[in-house]
C-alpha cells in the first residue's frame, strides 16, 4: 500500500515489520514454550483477577492499601498481556513477524505498565510508612481523594514516560535490518538497528529513567528504614508481627521487581548474550505479574479470607443454578 510505505519514513524508518526472536528451532520445543507460557499466563490471569474481584467485592478491603494493590494487579495484567500472547502465538504457529505499528504499540504499553508499576510501588511504600509511623494522620494523608490522585499520577506519569520513549525510539532511522534479539519489542534491541548517532538521545532518556528508578528505590529504602525502626519500638510481639505481615509482601514484590529490572538494564555489556538477555527478559517481564498475587495472598489473612468467601459463594451459586 503506497500510503503505508509513505507513512513509515515520517516515523524515521521504512521498515514495515520486525522479526522477533524464536525460543527454539525444533517444533517440539516451540510447543513446549507455548504450553509453558500458557500456564504462566493463565496463572497470572487467575491470581490477579481473583485479587481484583475480591477487593472490589469485599467492602472490608476498601482501604488505601488494598486500593493500591488492586491497581498493582491491573498493571500486572496489562504488563503480561502485552508480551506473552504474541510470544505464545509465535511459538504455536512458528512465526516471527510483528508489524511496525504492532511493535510500537507493544513498546508503549509495556513501558507504560512497567513505569507506572515502579511509581505505584513507591506510593505503596509511602502508604505503609504513614500507616505504621503516623497512624493518627493516616485518614488525613491517605483519604479516598488523595489515593485516587496518587494512583492517577502513577498511571499518568507512566503513560507520559512511555510516550516519550516510544516516539523518540521510533523517530530514529533504522538501517541495520529488522531482526530483534528478543521475544518482544524492547528499546535496547531497537536501538541496535539504528544507523544514526541520534540514538544517543534515547540513551540519555534511558539514563534519566534509571535515575528516576533509583530515586524511587532510595525513597522505598528510607521509608522501610523508618518503618522497621517504628516496628521495633512496638512493645507487644503480636503488634510487631501484624505490622511486619503488612510490609513483607510489598517488600518482596519490590525486591523482585527492582532486582530483575536492574539486572536487565544495568548488567555489563561484556556479559550480555542472546540466551542471557532472553532469560533476564522472561524474569523481569513475565515472572513478577505471575508471582505477585501469590506473594500477597500467602501472608495476608484478610485477603485470604476474602478470596475464600468469594470462591465459596461462587461455588454455592453455581451449585444452586445447576440444580434449579
């Protein structure tokens, strides 16, 4: 189509499609990767879907902590749904191509969910800090309007962040082929195809992003230092245990998110290899959305009770409908 061919140079490239990395050459291993990713994807959908439903259904969970957890589950669902279905389709049908616009859409949505999640995890650390260190001001500092504004700020900042990176990346002239050494569209892999020194602009933006991420990391660390100091001053062991039980899941999620992301983007270039890049990409893009619901539900009795009531009620209604 001449119109489409004329449109791409405006974006900085005449490439009509990219070729993604295949997981294996043999058909048996490709099907194995499909079933493995399908299991992980269904587990992520089920876990995050149950958390979203339980929080929305149980009025006792309509608190700031669970409101932010609901947003985290939404971000996890969006993140894993951006990358995994396309990888599953490629493995199932033994294909590699992704369209230029599809690659751009995948990049902007993945970066949106990834950026918004980092900001939201920082907000959740602030929520735990206020709840434990300033409990008398909790209702004032984290009222319903303030929580909505903070969540909207995380989503909005993530969108602007993703839009800036995507437009800047796809404005670069790409003349080093169209093969990406990754199973989804990723900025570092696209920059390898650039034939212009203007790619340094995107490198500069990535450095700014790393600095923002480091700022979030420092804020979380300082918050938890104050939290642990306050918890250790609680006289009763039961009170300390309850305070720790609300913090440890968030701390585990933050550790998983930051460790995998930092290793993916800050590892030395000399240690980089296609296999290592693929493993790291799976760890930071697929593992957290699937594992986060399990982390939060294991040590949270209120959430476990809500999930149990939700499942038993759904089962009872299904049985009643079956025997009517």
